C-alpha cells in the first residue's frame, strides 16, 4: 500500500537528517523534494500546495529552527499535517434515529460497489447490528444474483428483486421486509455506469430524496488516482455524499486519491477496501495511514486484525504450552494456518515500523509456508508430538508423502528447534507475556 509514496517521502525527508542544524534554505530545498514526491504520487496539485505551505510555515518557526533535533521535528510536522490532510480523525457511520437506517452505496461500475456492500454488512453484523442487503442494479446482468450470493456468504438476509421492477419500488419493499424481520440497517447497492451520466445521477437523487438515507457512501477505486477524486467531486456536487469508501487500496502504490479526496470534496474517507475477500474492509484512521506512509508502521491495525481473525481460545492454549515448553509440530502447523489468515508474511511485516521498502529485500517465498504445512501433514501424530524420533528413513517417507526433499524436512526440523530455543529464552519473567499479549491482543 502506497509503497512508491513511502519510498519517495523517506528519501526526501532523509535530506533533513543529514544536517545537524537547518537553515531556512535547507528547509525550502527539502520541502521541494517532498512536494515532488507528492506530485509524483498523483496528489492533487492544490492539495500539495496547501500542504507544503502549512508545513513550511511551521518548519520555519522556532519549533524547528531552535530545536536540537530538527529532523525529528520536521517529521513530526509532516506527520501531523498529513493527518489533517487525510481528515484529522476517524469518522464513523452516522446511522441516525430512523429504523431501519438506510445506507445508500453509489459509484461507477467496476469500483467494487457490490463487494463493498457485502463487506459493510459483515462489518456491521460483527458490531452487533442486524443488516439486510438489497440491490437495485437492474441494468447489469447478474448484479442482483451476485449480491445474493455474497449475502449468503456473510450470513445476512437479502431482499429478492427483479430486473422488471423499478429501483424505488424495490427499496420500498425491502424496507417493509427489513422492518418485519427486525432488521436495523438496510444497505442499498445501486447501479453503476462506466462513466457519469444524467440517468445515473437522477436515479440516485430520486432514491435519496424518497428514502432519506442516513449515509450516502461513494465507493471509489483508489487505483484511478485523480480520476477517483474527480468522480467523488462530481457525485458530491450532483447527489451529495456523506462519505467515501476507497477500494483496491492494497494495489495502490502511489496514494494520490487517499491524500486528495478529503480536501477536494470536503467529505471524509470512512472505510478502506484492502482486498477481494469479504473481511478485507478497514475503518479509515487518518493517523494510522499517515504513520504507514511515513514508514512508521501501524501495529494497532495489525493487533485489531489479529484479534478479529485469530482464534483467541487456541492462542491462550498456545501461550500455556509455550510457558511449559510443550510446543510441538502440531502447534506449529496450527500457528502457520493462523498466520496465513492474517495475510502474506510481507503484508504482516509491512505493519511494523521501519521496514518499508526494505521488505523488497526479504527473500521469502510464501510457498514455503505451504511446503512446511505439507511436511507436517505427512508425519504421523507421534512424529508431530515427538520430532526427536524422526530418523533418516522416516525423513525419506515424510519427504515422499509431502512432495518435498529430505533437505526440506531437515530445514523444517532445524527451524522448529531454533524456535524452541528462542521461546526458552523468552520464558524469562515478563518477556513472553509482554510479547505474546501485545501481539495477539490477549492483554
């Protein structure tokens, strides 16, 4: 996410680090580099100009000029102004008092609107709400069926609709069904177009005026860069939106849309779509994204992700086993599976401070995790629980059964032994508890 911007900003800000004391000319030269980095990231030029002016004004004050650590002060200012540009603080959903609350999703075709409807339903369900989904996209073939399948996947009810019905009639009937079933939120997936046209806007305006939704969320594709910002401005001017869901963020190396859209539209980003799966939706926290952009990591999001994804009951059992050094290969297999639920290894590491572009230098093949699990699966239960009995003939059998080599089996066993040594070291008072509870979120 935003790898290119992260790399360029690190290089630009690194120029300040080279000097113990900064002059006004040093600051102006350094900020020119920051400005170029933002423009190359496809950030709106007016947003860049405003951002640089604010940073420069603060950087030329005594806050930096008289500081003994000018580099750290500059980074602090850039971080704070990035947070402000991104919206200042997280803006949650405003569901209002009406029951059921109505959330209207709008956007162009291909922005990920239908998938976002299901992701949002799943998110709200986990928060204790009782959402229902309905599609009024009567134009795109199989759009209604697609949302129906996704509704079943996330376990929320879906209001059936026919392409022969009018969108207003579908929503009217959906509201009646939602009330009769005791649903407190109705998420309405509207039709998209390949481009903005009057028919699309008129339909959205009619739905908005008729049903007075609590939220009108624009689903925008981050990969479109400034085009996404222009689309958001057009939707806001003609329909009036309350917030933005920025999708496909995981594939956006530049970050121009995320950094521009709030200042240009005046509307906050409320969620980020970070993948295709129905659980790949994150609440948007400006301070966390600013931290990641500057290579400072985002451990809070990783902890939240771990708490939601991992089996905490198993995690507690694992903690007890580690304390007693009873951690065997069956436990290792379980942890490999749990880790893969969080995403790729590089995705997980990207949340940690200071790694940034250095992740490219990590020579790790994700297939290694699959290979390790296959090797463990080829062992007998006795071998998994007591690896010391695995002799040369057993290794050959395990390698054949897992489609690997004896060298691969040896490598796994060595890694397991190294892990046991590390865990033994961490058993010293406080070390293991501190590490385990902070990462898994048990404390």
